[in-house]
């Protein structure tokens, strides 16, 4: 056998021909070969996409940056005959109108209050968005309970009047109770007592600094608010307030009690059956006709309530879809362990349902953020409304002013909407929503 194995009959005398080098599948070249140019259909789509980009993105880039005017004091800087070349975006106009685009007609001497509200919102919101940030319960109470109260008195002004210390005590007790509920694992009352003392102390400091017991800050009518301030107030309030409304309606529509179920269905179908502009118009102009003569509600508050209820009806259907995706065995297993209905819903069913509908919820929030531009129809000048108002200034009346203003507003809308979309994708990856239930 050894002689047979070493026989020249079984030894190759010629070299095999060389093979072609493997096709590169990584990097930019590999991306082109495997994704864009791998089939005739993809080649055609790639060519059409490049053709579309050539006639849209490149002219927009030239308008915004290459042919743009960056310095100037009036419309003359943005005229082609003065610049000596085709004029693109008129950025000096944005620089001159930037305070108006952010604050609207808010008094210039009081705009520091808006800046403080923006800073507080960022400081309290960022820890909520970071998964591993400590003290989530305390941070949530500060953002959802304390911050709206402080923001109201900062933006609107005024004080607590004769009920200042009564309101102070009730607010402190309410926040302390919520903190205790969020930290229910505490077996003794010492931690709750410490929280109560801390809340009382912080509340007292806030009342003293803002002089809420002595009239507070000067009152700024909501009709003077505008720009990005109105856009953020309407969108954030609508997002925060519509979630509990949507959850309650979704649970009510699945309730076994006929009265609650019929009311929830009627509410959802009614609010989803009319456009948002009709809701805003009714809340602004029709609702005061049904109120007593000496009872008035601020126009911004009426718009906020309408937006929150309108969005809550849509969110209710989104959440109901998530509830239907949860197997019945989840609730039955929780009931077998002795959990009551509310604990089963809050600890077992609802977290899984919300995990399934994150894309739908974020889509509703993005749509709400963009729909805030409709409030300009009822006399509230949001970012887009203030932008359109600024076009009437003859100092900056140039052919490119209109396009520059809308481009700047579009950039701001894109930044906020894109940030919400990317954060929702981060939450989906962290919760691993694509895994099988």
C-alpha cells in the first residue's frame, strides 16, 4: 500500500489554473457591488436616485451655503445686483430675526425667564433619557410635577396670592406622597420623611426666589408668546398629557363595564373623526360661548387641552393594538399568581404592550410636533407663524428671504423630529423589540 501511495500515478504533475480573485464585499466598493449595482433593477434605481439627487440636493446645497450671503445689515446685502452674483440664502435676515423666531413677541427684558425654562427642561429631561442615570423616580417627579408649575410661573408670571403657603404645603405633600409610592420598597417612614423635608425646603426656596407670595414676576400675556417657545410648549404638553389619556381610553375600550367601554369608544371615534384644525377652532372660539360670562380660560390653555385630547384619541388606538398583541396567557398567569387587575395591567400587560408600539407612539409624537403649526390659525404664533410674520418687515424684503425663512424653520423641525426618531430606535434596540414574545 505504501508503494501504491507513492506511485507517480497518484502525484499531480501540473499546477491547477489560477482562480479569479474573490469579489470584494466589504467597504465602499463592496457596498456598491452588493447593494446598489448587483442587479439590473438596483442599477436602474441607483441611476434614478442619483438623477434625483443631482436636481434637488445639489441646488439646495448651493442655495444654502455656496451662493448664500452671510453678512449684512438690511435687504441690500441679499440683492443680486449688489452682490454681483446669484444670491442664495439670506442668513443675515435669520440672524436679525432669530430672537423673534425663538421668543415671538415676548418682552425682551423678560426673555431670561424663557432661557431658564429651556435650561431646566434640558437638565431634567436628559437624565430621564439616559437608561443608567440614578434617581429616576425623583427625576420623574421633578420633571412631570414640579417643573410644569415652576415653568408656568416663570413664563406667565404672577404669584399665589393669599393661598401661597397653602398651595406650597399641598404641593409639597403631594410630591412627597408620589415619591413614597415610587419608592414603595422602603419599609420605614424615615426616607419618606426626608423626602418631605427636602421637597418643603426646595419649594420654599423657589417661592422665595420667585417671590410668589408677593405677587411674583411680571405677568406676560400668552398672546405675546411665540416662535419656538410656543412650538415646544404645545408639543411637549401634548405629548406628556396625551399619554395618560391614551392609556386610559385604551383600557376603557377593553373594559368589561359597558358604560366605560361605550364612553371610551364614543370619545375616540368622535375626536378621530374631526380634523385638528376643527378642534382648535372650537376650543378657541366656540368654547367661550358655552362658559359663564365671568369665567374665562386662556386661549393657549384651551389650545393645549384640545391638542392633548385629540392626540390622546389616536394614541389610544395605538396602545390598543399593543394590548391585542399580548397573549391572553400573560394576564391569566398573573391572575394565577394572585395579582389584582391593576397590578396585572401595570406590571405585566402594559409594559409589554408599550414595548410593541414604540414606533407607532413616536410616529404620533412626531406628527404632533409638526402639527403645532396649525395653532397659528387660532391666533397663536408658533415657529412657522412667526417666520411668516417676519416676511412683512420691509427692511428684509428680498427675493430670497421667503425661502431662507422656510428653510431655517424646516431645519429646526427636522432636528427635533430626527432626534425623536433616533432615540426611539435606541429604545427599541435596548428593549430588543424584535425578539419573539
